[in-house]
C-alpha cells in the first residue's frame, strides 16, 4: 500500500487503496508454479471447447474445481535443489573460498 502513496497524491492513493484487496504471497515462486499447473489443467479439461455463455462457463469451472479438490493431487516436484544450483549457478555465484 505504501507504493500507492509514493506514486499518487495522498487522497488518490487512499481512494485506490480502498478499492484494492491485498493478498500476500510467498517470496519464492513455487506457489506460482502450482497456480500455472492448475490453470493448465483447467484449460485442457474444460476450456478447450467452445462455451456458449457466462453461466455455462461458471458451471464448468466450478465442476472442475470441485473435481480437483476431491482428488487433492499433490504437486510432484522434479526439479531438485541440486539441479537448481547447477542450472542457476550463474545467478548465484559461489562466495566461499
């Protein structure tokens, strides 16, 4: 919210802040991977067909969400920490001597 006050006059920042709902997320990106996986499943399962209206879309998405929640399929992380260190070594240079 502080960014709003840095970018806009106080009254405008306050107006914008009242319209926004903040959702704090983890600093690391793993939650984003999970969201992308879920959107891909949704896209492949019910959004790959033509949906005639908003109500039908809502029902299709809700059905998909219910099904995914019942299955409670865990994410199978295949990218290990060691693999990440090797692949991203140029971003995280070794500081030990």
